[in-house]
């Protein structure tokens, strides 16, 4: 039997009071005052948002377990300052924790980090530790461009990032490279910024030598790896021209792509070009694209359908749905083993 593990889910439909408090927090920052206290949110409200959205779809589509993190577009690291980000991240991660307690069979936590454009990573490291050690989360989302669409941060291979890599390696948790909302009108968030950032991140890793310094560091590049699998020949050629080792030894022991590609030919290409060991099942639902594909009559983001239809054998499917996720997220593997799975 294969467990269907979705490595990419966000809490996108939230209790109204949580979203309202964020607006209050932003207004308070602008006006230079302390925000009103965070509201009480009942288990019932959380239950309702999950049952009517993610849980319903998970059950309809036949997944078993989702790695669940705060709504990515609302991380909005570019808003406010370090303190604003810190409190927002804590509230969002605490809600995720409550979801994992209310639905322990179905949701395992991934955290957002309180990154902020002008800050170092001290607060992010602290929150990562809290989420992993106290809340039982198994991974995090790391934003390579917390400025929100201007790409002004140093590349992921720069030593600016090393302190959090050290903590990730110590805790043995991977990061999904995941940008947030765009404040650049030239860059649509989910259609432009997300895919651009995925592609840019891969090229940064190709140019650098990060994994010889951090051999256990692991990144999931979401949305099918951006444009990377489609342009695999370009990246192989660039590695050669830049006198870097082949992609297989240089990057592909540490970098993984999910299956958040919303049509069959895209998932076919991903599976044909990229080694099975580097592909993790993901859907990012309910997220960027919520409609039904008129060509197929199915939801665009029902990605399990595309993986099911791949012309690969059962052991390869097992790796994509379960095995790779257990290897990339050892803390998830440990949780499943505790449950006898
Ligand atoms: Zn996402």
C-alpha cells in the first residue's frame, strides 16, 4: 500500500477573525500604535474552515496526508518590520499547529518564517526551532525574496543564509523555497513571481557550491521546479560552461521538485526529465488555481490524477507519493513510524 503524501498544502481559507486581525496589525504599524490583541478563535471555527475546504477535497481526491503551512501569499514578509513579521508568523504557525491537533491523521505542520527585508535570520531561526521542537513541525518555507518581487536579497548561496541552514541541518528539516505576495506591479504573484523565483533559485544553486558546505541541506523547489525541468538542457549546458559538476552530483542529491504543475503534459515532462527520486507529490490546493479545466472537466490542481496517469511502474509511483517525502522529511517519517505506518 502506498500513502499519498501531499508535500505542498497551505491554510488558505482561514477563520475571519485571523484575517481581520492581520488588517488591524498592518493598520497599527502604519499608525505607529500597538495592535489590538489577537482574537480568540474557537476549535469549531478552525474545524469548519478545514472541513469545508482542504479536508473535503483531500477526501474526494484520495490523498492521505498533507504537509500544511500558512497561506503563502499572505506571509507578506515585505509588510511592516521584523517585529510585525515575528508576531504574524507566530499567529499563523500556531493556527497550523491547532489544525494538526484537530486533524492529526491528515495534517502535519510546516512553518512560515518571520523573515523581514532588513533583518537578519535570528528571529527566523528562533521561530523554526519553536515550530519543530515544540509544535512538532517537519519543515519550513523559506522566502528567497522577502522584499516581495524585487529580487534584492543575496542569492541563496550567500553566507547571509548560512545561520538558518545550520539550524535546518541540526534539526534535520528541509525548506520549501517559497516566495510570497508581490509588491511589484510588474510581477503577478502566483503567475509571474512564484515561477520566476523557483527558476532563479535553481540557477543560484547551480552557480554556487552550497551543498559541499551543507551536504545534508535539502530544498524543495515547488510549482514543478518553475521553468527548470522544461529547460533542463539549458541548465545542463550552463553547468558545463560554468565548469560546475554535472547537475546530478552538484544539486540533485539536495534539490527536489513537487508536482504542482496543472496539466498532464507538464507532469509527463517533469517525470520524463527529472529522476524519480527527486519528485515529490504536491498539489498546493486550495491555492493558486482553483477552477475546473474545461478541457478535462477536472480541477486544474487535482494533481494526483496526472501522477496516476504517468506511464511509470508502481515502485516509481510509490517513490513520488510516499517514499521520497519520507526521505526528504525524516521527522515526518518518524511520525508515521510511530503510528505504525
Ligand atoms: Zn505554495
